[in-house]
C-alpha cells in the first residue's frame, strides 16, 4: 500500500455511488464471522479502517442494510446493493470501508483477522495477527501502531 497515492476513489458495482478516501488507513482486516460470510456470500469480509475525516461520499446516497441493529450500520448502494462501508455506532472516529470498492485495490492485504473460530476450514489469509473473536478494545492502539509500522516499510 502506498499512502502517497491518496486520495483513493471507489464505487459500487453499478457506479452510481462513489466514495473517496483521503487519509491513510488505520488498519486492514478480514472478518470470518458467519454474519460476514452471509453478507458477502464468501468466506470472509475485508475491511479498511479509515479516519472519518478522510472518508467522503462523492456521489449517490447509500442506504443502511444488512444487519440492522444498534451497533453497526452497513451502507449499500441503493441500486446494485453493493456493501460499501460500515459505521459503528458510538465510534465516530472511523469508517470501515470494503477495500474491494476502491478503484485500485489489488494492494490490499489483511493485517488482522478476527472471528477465526467461525471461519470456514479452508479459508486462509496472510494476516499477521489472528483472533478467535475480536481483539480486546485495549489492544487496538497497539495493532494500529504495528500496522502503521508495517505499511511504512520499504517494499
């Protein structure tokens, strides 16, 4: 990943909803929970956690879908229903962007994987840190610092 190429633009499958990321990500992760498996129709979901002040909707008006609860608000394009990003209630400092909606996303590699106790037996990621459920909330500052060091390494 090269944050010097910011901003990163992206969009849904049909192109009607567009986003822009203008701040370096805090963390890159994969979630193996059964909820993410069902929402993606795949083995896991991918997440790029970015500071809220570096995330913008540049076209369209996403709708909330997926799991509708007090904790997470999953945002989708209202036309093609692509899952684009998630906002966690009470955690306004960041947005969890699905990296596959970025126009250029081949560089994405998860640094952390969560909910591995629910993962499909064949599912593997190269994540440096793995958790059976979620990391303790107190672990996140260290993970964010380690991720910043990891992405700052010369290629």
